[in-house]
């Protein structure tokens, strides 16, 4: 499909990785230039599942466009929806009830754990261990069931509405979440035994794909990728939304900037998310789960921006309104795109096996990059 | 008592009575050939099924359980699918070499069966340099991998084949050294004599630490030689899609697949012969009653139990560890296993010369 880039050096080999390849986690197409097994250059080719979501949003009302974003980063669909809802609320100055805020945060953190658990399995699979993938899915299934009960769906939850959430929590919610917490805590230690301290895994990830702090900032690599490079960029801490400022949790930051540091950040974040859920699960305030809003929302003329921390990094929503019922222009700042842009920088000089480990540690979701 | 040896002798006598010496021998050659092919087919089915069940057990899932009782016919169904599939040859491939590679691979695996003693006095060819023969023949399989990678006209295949070449040639050394440890202790290269030497106890128990170290090195080295995870760099699913056999489909792919499992079987069988006494039953000092009960168990069961123990360990590796990178793989061999193997061999030689083993 793509013409092979003839390398200046005739000894070089150009290799198409993807769009159908087991470790690109979707339809990502990388054109890599090799010398032996050493990577000289990586060119990502995007657009295989571009669905022009931003353009589609322009023809949807402010209640509807939120749900299209579930199809972008489908592993943190809930958090994407959250970002969009926040932006609309900000524009209309809607006060979200306390109960709705807590429910939103609970769901966000559950989504984050579900996403990180899946990443853990996929990362292990990328470096060649297949078993963790299945163990990860066992835990993810529990979260999916909780989501299914309350939101009615397992992957694209569509639970957020401007002003709160769509329905109240299911009566079983608290019991099942508590069950999950106690189960998952022991499993996290098992994860550490299986992979974190594994010497082969350490060899495959330590000092591989180093991204220094300055580079992380200039590439705009946020989320665990940025924090693995020592950049404290957690939106939940830097620009708290909902009730995050009242919660006790730490921003996990590692200094090394290699694949293993990014791995440790995500493992730490799962523990932090668990602690957030533990703080909230017994303290869900009573009251409304949704603020009273008009049936048809019209944003005042102007430009609005809000951002949230998804499992992959900073997700920004930028709405330009001309005062009508649909947005004039929407732009999403998706974390995956910026993180992918650092791939070439990180993988130069490494081996093919390392490229796979680096891609795994970036936690790429292709629909999030292509939109 | 019905044993494998008894059955074979009866068949031999029956044939000789009816056909005369020369014709009987000719018929027996044909029978042995058929046996090897049949054994391979059964081995492939059993080992693939075992691998799927073992992996399912380690991965908290059920594994195949729909076709036949307990899913046992699943592998047979898969084989039928593979046989009936079209075997594609990619454009630009070297047709002759492309078709030669899987055949070479499977022939090498079949040749390796020759010196293996399946039970007491049941052996296809008791060559006097048995273990050397195995080492020599098994390294030919690297040729098949290189041919497959080169002739496929695919960059992934080529990369996989080059990795495999470096890997098999390196790990051959360690495997050879750990085999030598036992050869030194037994004083023979002949498989039957190595087993005889373990009449009073398996080398694993009699040979102190050096044999244990040799066994561990042997296990690591053969895992690498048979291209299985964590050393499956030639295939490296997440990096090279399927490595050297990316372009193979249908029966030709099945031959590679079968050869991999056959190699695992042969490697485990040699391991069982060297370290655990092959078909030799477990004997404990002067416990006569215990020893007699152990003798009562047929020797073929002893052999297959030990072999399948090793096969299970190799499968266990595969479903537990992440994959190494090519430079780390070679580093492990040249910097750690090879020096350790040489020192270990010296220690074992000292023990053998001084007669310090039990």
C-alpha cells in the first residue's frame, strides 16, 4: 500500500509493521527502518479507522455528542464522556449535585482500573508472556459486571449526562464494589509476583525506551507516560474537577522514564484508584443524581475548554459555540496521539523486540489516536 | 506379564515362523517405518491437546472441551482442517527450498527417534554413539529453519530465521556440555549403556550437585533449541507475527508444528534417559519390597512418565515467562550457561574419576 521508503543506506531494511500485526493492538501501521535488528526510524501511519468523530459531533446536540466519544478511547469511555459533560456544564454553569459528583468519580476510577488491568495483560503479552492476559480479564470482568448493572452496558457505558448521571446507582453497587476491592487487592500482589519482579520482564523493560522529562513535556506525553518520566502532570491534582480535591490520593511519579517506570506508574495508579474508591464507597451522599436542566441545551456563544485525566493521560474537550443547539466546532485533545508521537524518539537504536515493549508501555488505543 | 518387549518379540517370532528370516526382516523394517509415522501423528495430537489443557489450567480457563469426550478430538479436527487447507506458495518464493524446508524439519525429528529406548530392550537403533548422534542430527534442524526463512521471500521470516540460526548454534553447546556430564559419569555414549549405568539409582540422585546443575542447563538449552518460549524468538508472535513460518499454511505449516512438538518429545526423552534413568524403575537402596513393586510397573510406563514430566516442565516455562530479547538470549548462553557448563563438566569429571558418586 505504501511505497517503500528507499533508505539512503542500501544495507537498511524497511519493514511494514501492521496495520494487521499482533502487537499494534488495532490498525496502527508503522513503517520501520532497520539495520539488522536495530531500529533506525519509526514512521507511524495513521488514519485506518478515522471516523471523523469531531465532524460528526457538529451535527449532534449537546446531549448527544457526549456518547460518540465513548467510541474514541473505548477503554476509558466513561472518562471521555465525563470530560464532555464537564465542558457543557462549565458553559451553562450547571451545579452538579454532590451525589452525582461522587458517582462520577467512582465510575471514573473503576474505569481506570479496568483499563489499566487490560493494559497489564496486553503489556505482558507484548513481551511474550501470555498467561497474565487471561488473569487480567478475570478481574476486568468483575468491573464490567458492576458497570453492566448500574449503567446497562459493559464497554460504552454512556452513563454521563450534562448535570449528573443518567440513573441512580444500582442497589447492589456498593456490595459488589466492596467485593471487588477485597478480591483485587490480593490479585494485585499476585500481579507483582508474576510480572513486576520477574527478571526477564525487568531486563526487557528497564533502560528501554527512555523518555526524559523535557522530551515528555515537549511531546505533550501525558498520563502514565509523562509521569513515568518524572513529570507530575495528573489533571486530577493539577486542576481538580468534581470532588477530587477532597480526596486523599497520591500522584504516582517515577523518575527513570523507561518502560519499567511507566509500568510501575500504572501499577501504582491501580492502587491509588482502589484507595479513592475505598474512601468514597461508604460515603456516597444522598440527594439528586442529576441536576435539573432544560430539555434542549443551548450553549452561549463562546469557546469552552475542559480537561480530565483518562487512563491514558490528559483528555481535553474544546467546544466553539455560536449559540445554537449544536456545537460549531469541536476538537478533542486525545492523549494517545501525543504519546504515540514520542514513539520514534524512544525506539531509535533499540531492537525490534524493544519496539514492541515500548508500544506496550505507551498503552495505545488506536481509535483514540485516529478519532 | 505383558510388556512392550514381550509384544515385540511375539510379533518377531510370528513373522519369522511364517515368512523366513530375510522376508521377516524386510517386513519389520516397513513396520518400524509405519510405527514412526503413526507415533508422530499420535504424538502430535496428544502433545497439542496436552499443551492446550496445561495452558488453560494455568490461565484460569477450560481449554478445548467441545469436540469429543472432554475435547480430546479437538486436535484431530484441527489436523483435518490443516490437511484440507490449500498450501499457498507466496509469489517470489524459492519454490523448491520453500517446499523442502518443512520436509527436512520433520525428517530430522523422525531421525531423532532412532536411539530412544521406549522400554526395556525396545529401541529402534542402539547405535554406539547414541547421544552424539542426537546432538549431531538435532542441529540439522537449524538448516530447515534457515531455508524456510530465506525461501519465503518475507522480511519477518528472514529475521526469524536469522535469530533462530544464532540461537540454535549457541545453545547446542550448552546442551552438549550437560549431556557430556552424564557421558563422563556413565562412561559410554550408547543410550542402552547409559540407562544400564543407572540400575542402582538415577544419575539425578547419585551424581550430587553437578548433575542437578547439568539438568537445569540441559532444560534451558533444549527449550532454546526447540524454539519454545521464553526462547521462541524465531517465532516471536508479538514481534515477527510467526517468524520463519509466517508464509506457511495448510499441511506444510502442520509439519513445522508437528516437528516442534516432536522435538520437545525427543528432548524430554533424552533428558529422561540421561538424568532420570529412562525406563529404569525407581529403586531405593535395600527396600526390597518397594523395589519389587516398582519393578512390577511396566518399563514403558516409567519411560513415558518421566518424559511427560519434562514435557510438562517445558510447557510450564512457556506459559509463565516473558520472552527474552535476542542479545539477552545470547548473553545468557555465552556469559553464563557456557562457563557454568564447562566448570560443571570439570567437577563432574573429578567426581567420576575419583568415584565419589553413590
